[in-house]
C-alpha cells in the first residue's frame, strides 16, 4: 500500500529513509487518455547520483511518465517508489515536498514577476510583520546564482529575459528546492554551446552530491556526454535500459524508432530559380542593422548565429510581426510594404515561430482549428459560408502526410506531445501553399524520426520551387540542409558560406566575430 506524501515527507525529513537499490522507480505504469493509451505497463528505475537519460520519439510516453513522477498525473495502474517506499503523488506540490522537482520543456515562469519572485513563489521569506522580505529574497537568489555560477539580476523581470536565460531561472528554481530527484525535459533546447557546457557543469556537481537526475533529450551528443545510462520508450512501451558506454548512436535510434534512419539530412540538388525574396539594408532600432540577403526559388538559406544574434528578430520583421525601422523588402522583384502578418501571408509568405507555446499553438483549441486558422478565409470561405467538408478533408490529409499522432482532429492540441504540436503548426503553413517559407527552429524538441520527416518535407518544398529560410541552433541541421548559410552576430550579418565551403569551424568563427 502506498504511503501518503505527507508521511513520506516526514520520514524524509527525519533522515530515517532506508538505503534502497533505487532512488526512484516506477513499475507497471499504465496511463490512458481519451482515445490514447499513453503508457502501457512501463517501468523506470533511477539510481542515486546518476544521470539517467530518457529517449524516444515524440508521443513515446516520456513526458507522460515524468508528469506522473512529478505529481501532475496520477497513473491508472502501477506503483511509484521513492527510496524503496511506495508513494502516491497527487499534485506537483506533493512531489516537491518529497524532493522531486521537474523542469518542463515548455517554460512556466510568470513573465511580469521578477526572477527572485519566480524562484521563491509560495516560499517567500517574510519579515516580523508577515510581509514579503524582498531584500532577503534578493540575497537568497543571489546566493543561489553564485552557487550555480549564473549571472542574472534577481530583480530583472522575466519578460525581459531571453529564452535561454529563462531556462536558467527554471533550473535555479528547481535546484532551490534541494531536491533528491531532478527531472529535466529538453533543458538545452534554447541554450548556446557555452550555456550547455555551463548546465552540464551544474549537473555534474549535483550528481556528485548524490542527486538523481532524469534527463529527457533528443540530442544524441548530449546523451553520450552527460548520461550514465538511458532508457528507451516507443509507442508508450518500455523498450530497454543500457549504460551509455555500451551502445552507439545507431543502436539508440533503432531502439527508438524500430527502424534504421538512413538519411538524416536528405538534401538534394534541385534547380535554383530566380530571386523570390530580397532584403536590403533592413534594420530594427536597437535590435539589428543593415541586414541584406536574397533567397531564390528552390534554395534553402540557413541562418546561423548564437542566441541573441538577432536571427529570429529578422524573421519576425520580414513577416510583419515587428515592422522594420529602415530598409526594403522585395518579392519577385517588386518592393512591398509588410506591416502585419496578414500582409505577409497575402504576399505568399509563411512563418513557423520558434516558440510553439507562446506564439504558435492556440492551446485551448483542437487540432483542426489550429491547422485551419491561416488558410480559412483565403481558400474555404465562399459567399460567407465555410466549406467545412473540404476544409476538414484538407486538414486530415495534411495531418496524415505529416504523421501527426492524435486520436483525431477534434483533439485539443495541448494534449499532443511537443513534436506533434510542431507538426500541426507546419501543416498550418503548408496549407497556405507558400512561395516563401521561413522556419525558425523547425525541429526544436522533436525526436530523430520526426526530424528526418521534416527535413524530407523541406527538401520536397525546395524541389517544388519554394524559397526556404531556415533558422537553426543545431549546427548539423544548418550544415546538412542549407544551400547557403548566412551567419549573424549581435544584430549584424558577418558573412555568407556556400554549402561546399561551410564547416562548423567557419560558421562559429563568423558567429563570434
């Protein structure tokens, strides 16, 4: 019989917890949602003082299991054990009070609160009058940051931070609970190489203190660098657990997808046509300046640069999200004024944003509504009536083409895995039949199988004459998919590289100029 979280917390606080073989383990876990069997008789076992990576395609059940361990979901069947004792967690607060903290892939900070307020929310230090002691809270945050070697102002508002710095705040918040178990879901998805090295240093320090870390990632190089062992899930089932030193990258991929992925970057030579998009001396005050480039029909222009280089800002300006201060944009040789995304769409442009949660998905709506929103008025409304049958058929065809794992188009998009949400957003823009496709981090947080599918799709679009602009922080993706690479640093273009001349060293030299 599982003991209550409060009893477990008391036992933990007393120091009378027996030394068990596993710090945390889950056995015979089953979890079902309407129309979806997310977990089917799975297990997971975490040893003290180790980093255990959890691998699998999007929809494999990784995040569902971690949410059970973090108290967000209650399993339909099975048992969870903490330090050898059975425990049933009914809320995230239960988990935190028992030393289990989770850093989610989609960040959950309060944007209009300070860094310190976010870290100590519900645990704020108070003065003798029972009011929040902001000075003490600032000092506590500064001490925590010094311990983790994080250089952020505790008084800064979260809304003013980059995605990478918000991730660091999430990590610091989780560490502040002095947890025995730390679950990290894609923690490096928005970090630069230098920031990843910093995170790994923090992880190694925590591991040396005996903390068990569950690490969910789709990046194979990270697995071999930081993980002691890994477990693979596929289609909601447990497949295997191995020491990282015992397997190769190809072994893991075969376990994840049940097949070999023979061509990760299926770039092919296609005819390059006339200039479709021309950007000249584009500037946005205090963000980027004098950006000029051209993209031709059938060409994939990769944009590389470190976080903060201005890559995403350039894409947003071209698409009319933040109209330019100066400069010109021309499409098919004709100068156009783009003051809004609607105008950009009208000119045959599509834009996949880097943050699917905040600026992509409409989380309270279903898959169909999310996919149809960009194309509804243009193609499927006649005489004021919506051609619902044709619209639904088009969305279903796109969903099937992209292999979106969903019970149906009526499923709320918030119930889908991150990778399947990304596929829905890509489908949204492909339905517009774009002539210019801007992709900002198109495979962030997506498993290796889905990445290969999206890469093949981008190659097909280029073959059809679509001009593609692809922003990516993953160097193999930029090098593997681009015909040319434009590199940015601190808001300016530092150079261009042709595919045949591009190397990781050359890109990084330009990115740090």
